[in-house]
C-alpha cells in the first residue's frame, strides 16, 4: 500500500522534478563543453553553479532587480572559471586538479557570500522570474516552460558560435587534433608557444587553417581543376613565389591577420633547409618590425619538434618583452 501511495503522488511531484532537472541540464551543457569539446576535464562547474546562485540570492536580498542579480551571478561564474584557468595555465596544475581545487575552495566562498548556510527568497516579497509555486500553471512563468525556452536560446547561441571560424578552431583543436594536423597546423609547436604564456590566435602556414578555408570561385566556362590552379597561383602564400607583388601580398596578409585578431606579436617560423622561407624570414622580420610596427620573433626549426628547451627560452623571452611593452604603453597613456 505504501508503494501505491507513493506512485499516486508521482504525477503531482513530476512537474517540479522536471523543472529542476532542466535547470541542472544547463550545468550539464557547461560540463559537456569543457570535457567533450575542449577536451579538458574541468569540475569547476560543480560548485560555480552554487556560487552563481549565492550571488543571485544576496543581490536580490540587497534590493537589486532580478536581471541585475542574474548578470552578477553570470560574472561570478566567469570569475570561478578564470581562477581554474589561471591555476592550470600560469601555475601548471593539471586541469582536473585545478578544477577540484577551485571547486573545494568555493564551499568556503559560497558560505562567506551568503553569511550563513541558507538564505531564503519568497516569491511573494521578491519579483522572481520563476517559482515552483507556478509549476502547474500553463503560463510563461511556469518554470518548465521558461527553462525550456532559456535552454533553447542557449543551445541556439552555442550552435551559432561553434559554427563560426573561432568556434570551428576550438572544436578542431579540442576534439580532433588529427584534423588540425591534416590541415598543416603543427599542434605540438602551437602547444609549445602557448605553454610559454602566449595564446595563438591565428596561423599563416602555407597550407594551414586559413588557406584551407578560403573559398574558391569557379568562373563561367572554367573547370574545377582550372579554378583550383588559378586560386593557387594567385593567392598561395608560399615563399616559392618570389615576385615583388607576391612578397608584398604576404606581408599585407600577415598585417591583416595581426589587426583582425589583435595580436601583440608574430612568431615567424621557417623550416630548416627551406631556402625560400630562410630568405623570406630575414626580409619579413625587417618589414614587420620597422615598417609595420609589429613585434616579431624569428626562429628556424626542424620538421620534428627538437630543441624544445631553446625554443621555450626564446618564446618566454618574447612573451615577456611583449608584456613589458604593454605595461610601458599603459603607463605612458596614464601619464598623458
């Protein structure tokens, strides 16, 4: 009889359980993005979710409107993720351990934010978006309907973002590095640069990620083979093309990438025994630094990533010089 009584209460409890499950589903999206797309085992969200809730509740209790409270909660969640990122990148702590450290620390942070273990919010006193009190009403403030709409908008925005150029690069690097390597990108070299405190925002390899995504137009009366050949001869960025206009085109394209992605500097790499790029490297370094005003670090390396220690030292020094220039520029701006 007790089992039957519980089953009889199931229809009444189901809407509320569904509403809470949908809310936790938003948290699951965050876990999915880090673990499956970025290939990083990050557990920060386990407690940053609670941090956002604590900030939202305290903002409402202090008299802020619900939208301001949500924005503050969102910023708090970003700050939690930033802490994990800094622990992982700047301090070299493995990603999963960095997430666990942040997650455990947030227990004390959440308690400090709320002042005690629990803070209550009454829908009669505060203007809330949703409440389980309305779960059986067929209206927009029904938590099931509202959370479904919010989840749909969130999924739509994420779908759009991961279809952009930046989103595709994130998916490729995090989820399938072999595909990135197949497009000519040296992922080990990129990781080495980023391990020195830099962030690679674009590449301009001969057949890297950018040339492989260029659109090839087939003119009227032209075969696909002819269109590919024409595109290769006119737009290819390889240093084998020694004409003056092609050299200027490579410098202009590099400056365009620097401006578009707001890069602080350029690492100009040439493969050992590639004479064309060896000549180009000397000229490009002069043009970038003296004519275009772009800081540049030139290196020569073998096809296999050897001499990692020497390259790491060069990159670290280059990154430090960029940081010093940024600090000096900020001080000059404040002085002016």
